[in-house]
C-alpha cells in the first residue's frame, strides 16, 4: 500500500478518556471544537492559518463571546478532523489508501485551499491521489471501497469516478504494466500455488 508522510513535528495530541483530545504544549489552548462526541482543545492560530471555514466559525463565536465551535457534520468524523488538525500544526501525519478519502473530504469541508495558504491540505492530497493512489490497482480498489461511507462528498469531489476510471483503465492494459502494490511478487505467488496443488500447503 502506498503512503505519503506530511509534516515533521512530533505528535503532541493526547487523549483524556474516549471523548477528549488536546495538544500538550506549554501554551494554553484557546478554542474547543466539538466533532461528533469528541471535544478537541486546540489553538486558533495554526488552525485559522489553513482553514477558511474555521476562520468564519471562530469569527462567529467571537461575536457570541464563546470559545466553543460545533462541527458535527464533517465527513470522516473526529478521526478525519484530527488528521486535518495535525496537518495545521505541522505534526507528522501518514496518509494511505484507507483514510485518504476521509482526509480529502474533511479538508474540503474545512476549506483548506491554496487560496488560504500555499501547499495546503487539499492540494497535497490531490497530488498524492493522482501521482500514487490512482496509479495502483489495489490502492484504487481500497479507496473505492472507502468512498461508500463518505457519500455524497466522495461523489461530488469526483473521487468515485476517478477510482472507477483508474480500475477500468488497468483492466484493459497489459497486466505487466499494472502497478499492483502487492506485498508478494508473481514468482512467490506461483510457488505457493504449486505447493497448494501438490498438497504441501
């Protein structure tokens, strides 16, 4: 499975029970964000520097003299939001085919665009999808399976159609040119099949 590593800082996210996540730093947090049943205690600056949606939500809460934000409808839920938040902090995040769609949809929801900051999350995920994920048969199939729980977001962002195009194109070319991304090679596969037929396995 292909992966992409983002950020370089250590991961300072910590848990307090099942429903509280916070960043362990000397600087006190100044915003609480409720995502589903999880409350994140974070810092405004790194989040607002990359998310246009959070900029608007924080401006609204400031008008209401509140430091709490509710975003219960984010695709991918707390797990996807946490990946986006870690990206804002510059913490190390590893994306792969299993959660790249949730991350892409959450980044879209949070409006993490190039217009907000160059090299933002939407752009980086799109590069990863086009340069790695959609070039691999196996990863394209895994990604397609994950889109089911992220509709209609995955459909509107054309992730479903890109997966289908990727899989269809690989079904019509010489199999020797397909990037399978399997953890075993064809030689070991044939060897194992021979052992099965001879009763050794």
